[in-house]
C-alpha cells in the first residue's frame, strides 16, 4: 500500500535562510509525487510534481524537490525563505491511474514558519 | 487558469440538519472529489466521481452522500449533520490525463453545533 510520511510537523526558519521540508514515501509502483502548499484559510495549490521524468523537479516560487528512489524520499527545498512562504505544505503520493483516476495519499502536513 | 469554486466558505448548522456543499469547476474535468481536512490527519477522501451520475466511495464515506447531475457540479450532502462532521471540506477536480494534477477549491468551513 502507498503511504507518505512528512518527518516534521513544524519547521521554523529565518527569512533569507534555506528551507528543507522532508518527505518519505512507500510505494509498490513507480509513483507520481506532488508537493502542495496551503496558505491560511485557502485551498491547496500545486507547487511541483514528479512523474518519472527528471529527478530534480522545479516548481513555483523558487521551490524544488529531488526524487531519490534509493532513499524513497522527495524532500522540498528552497535556497532562501521569504515571509510569504509561511504556510502548510503537503507531500502527496499518487497511485497509478486506474480508469483515469489517480488516488492521492496525503501526508499529515508540515507547517512552515518564517521569522524576520 | 483552472477554477474550482465552493460557493459556501463558512457555514454553521445544527445537529440533525441536512447540509449541502456545492462545488463547480470550469475546466470540463471528468474527475471531481470531496476531501475532508482535520488537524493532524491531513486530507481524507470522502467520495469521488469520474463521470456524470457516477460516484465511488473514498476512505471515509460514512454519513455523507454525493450528487453529480452535471459534469461541472459535484455536491456533498450531509443527510443529518453531527458534531463530529465539523471540519474543513475541500472540493477538487482533475482530468483523466496520466500524471494529472488535481486542482482544489478554497474550502468550506462547516461547524455543526
């Protein structure tokens, strides 16, 4: 069965310092992996996705993530945090499409705080 | 841009009331979903629909039903609301293309008192 573990429920960084949000997954298949961001009182917005192409995936707002099959990891990084990055981040693994539908398995989320 | 619209952002309902949460998407997507989001539990799938009038149970369908009479609209129904259904409800949609992205609405906060 697919599962995803976000290793930190809260991460706190200073503005201008690097961000690392960690995610490990388990999958019997070649997974699709996503990172979504949720700002307060908002829906989820796609940051980036991996679907078996390049292992280093670049997303919006300067975020990127690297798929490491040997470590079953898909950590999210950003070189320099901005105050507007403060939000909750979800790592998501996807079952292979069945009948055109891919079931998403969500991690519990990591809340990122950015301090001045 | 894809737009998924949840018409009610904040609702307060009484125990036992029937509650309708409406969702509309404007990208002609075949798939639509209802999730529930609770602190520490992430998102959990309630129901999804892959075509008009078609529906499948997700992980936590108990106490909920859905309706999809038109392709663009997917409704979540709480037949008799209970306090343990107080939560944030998120609607989403996607196409059937491989590796498809799921697009989310802004959520509906439901409080049952």
